[in-house]
C-alpha cells in the first residue's frame, strides 16, 4: 500500500468535480442522467478564439515555454480589459496568468499564508477555497450569512470573526453558489472595512460578466486607489468565454505579490500552456464582446425558463439568481417531507431515482441547500425540473 500524505488524506476532494465524474460513469453505463452539477458553460468556445489558437500553432508561436507570468501581449490584453470595464489602471508587473482561476487561487494562498493565518470566507462559498487554504496551512474562518439578506455578508458579521490573525477577506461577487452579487455601495463599505483593518481582499470575479436584468458587475478594486492597493483580483475565461478546457486564469494586484506568485510558478506549472495564452488574447479583445453577449443572453433566457419551474416544486425555496448560472435552493422542507435525514441523502436519491445530478449544499458550507447549474439546454432544463417535481410529489408525506 502506498502511503498518502496526511495533508492529502485530510483533504476532501472537490464535491463539484466528484459529482461530474460520477455522472460520466453513470452515463457510460447507459444511464440517462441529466447533469446540473458542474458549473461549466455548454457552449463551444467562440470561433475567433479558436482560430487565434490555431494561427498561433501554425505560426510556431506556441511551441515553447513562456515567462512564468505569461506573454506580454496577453498581460496587456488583461490590463486593457479591466481598464475598459472598470477604469482600472495596472502596470505590466502587476499581472500574471496561471492555469485556471482555481490554480491562481491556490498559488495566491501558497504565496500569502503562514501557519495559523486566517482567511475570512463568507458562506455559502465555492467548494475549493477551504481545502486550498488548509493545504497552505492557513485557517479558513467561515462567516455565516442569511437567506433573507440574499447571502450578502455585512461588516458586522465580518467584524465578529476578525482576530489579530486575520490576513485575508475572500470575496466572490458574483457568487458561486448563490448567484448573488454586491452593489457598488456594498463593496464600498466592505472595501473600506478591509482597508481600515489592513486586510488583503482576494476578489474572485470569475462570474463578473454573467450578470442579468441589465446589471453590470463592479470590481471592488475600482472603489478607490486605497482599496485597489489592498486587492488581488482573480479572474479567468472559463465562464465568460466558455473556455473551461483552456485553463486560463489570472491575477492582478501588488507587484511584489505577483512576482512571488510567479516565482512559485517557476517550480509548479512553469507557465500557462502557450497556446491558451494566444487564445486568451482573442477572448479578451473587444472583438469577442458580441460572442460573449450572445452566451450571456442565452443564460439569462434559461434563468427565466428554469427559475419558475424550480420555484414551483413543493418544499423548494430560492431567490432568483442575479448573476452566474446557478440557483441555490433551500430544500430542507422537501427533504424532510420526502423522508430524508439530510439534503445530501436527498441529493443522492434524486441522482439515483430521478437521474438528475445536483451538488449538495454541504460542499458549499450550506447543508440545507442544493445547487442547480442551469448551464445546459432548454430541453434538458425542462425535463430535469419535471423529473425532480415528479420525484418529490411521489415521495411527499
Ligand atoms: N472561482 C469560482 C467561484 C468558481 O466557480 C470556479 C469554477 N470554475 C473557479 C474559481 C475556477 O475556475 P477555473 O479554474 O476554471 O478558471
Ligand atoms: N467552478 C465550477 C463549479 O463550481 C466548476 C467545477 C469546479 O472547479 O469546482 O461547479
């Protein structure tokens, strides 16, 4: 038997990724499972982005290692994008690209945390944060929020958990899994509190471009130069440009921090795959805005279709998402009335009996909830809501 390190033995594997693997297995056995589990756009990467990658390969630009922080034209494209969106200014030494936003966050925690350093994480939170922080020997400190406040954290809630070990506030706006987002006023209050307490804000903005109802996202870094100096923006192209497989993530922030993260990269991935870097330049260009908008609009149409279908299922309660492609549904009543002791058991029964894959809220620090990803076709959304409704009605006592 090979002995696995205690560090990894103590780590929980990602619930989102595990569920999508389970779906693949069931589908390969011929089961007709609909996956609303993993958060991944079902669209193809825009044609112009793919063509930029093919051209880079043909022109022999993508054969070699690049600088650990990425190629200069890509760093310029990232800076231009944030300038266009939020009026932010960054220098070239304040940006680096990594293999996905997931690995960007991992690299940031490894670079920033010493044993015992605390990171404030408003719950519900994305599944990988806590494990990544523990792997970096930091301490995740969960800050509970309320359904009634649409899961938005307040300064009072944060202050109640702040200690002299608190180093980072991790903010996800728009949020996976809740689909909520903070307004400029709310970000101003949170940003000022972080500055006053000399905390670093890690702002995970991966759903930044998937906003609905004519809202536009705001980066907390744009609140003031002081807040910008206290913020590390983490973003990527997986969601906005349907590029999960290309693994493009990046960070913008303090030059010293970016250099230290790049130094770590020289010992890990070396650099983001060079072909992905050329594709990313095309994805960030304003020429790609129309393709992105088309996908965003489709997600919004799906939300309009799916939200009423899910809300009408007995014992299901949820806010309409304002962003992202997730509905986060309180199913405590339904689980209980259907005879399940926990939402996780309820989730597994829906998978086995209704053949719809969801993610159980305990993976996001919210055990009363189920997460539905509506990044799939209208037909599958309608069919999955029908299956779940039939399942709940058949078990209801
Ligand atoms: N942050 C959040 C909130 C996410 O939902 C995800 C999942 N895609 C990531 C980061 C990582 O994205 P990727 O590694 O695909 O860039
Ligand atoms: N972030 C997506 C999700 O939450 C993709 C899977 C993952 O990396 O967690 O489903």
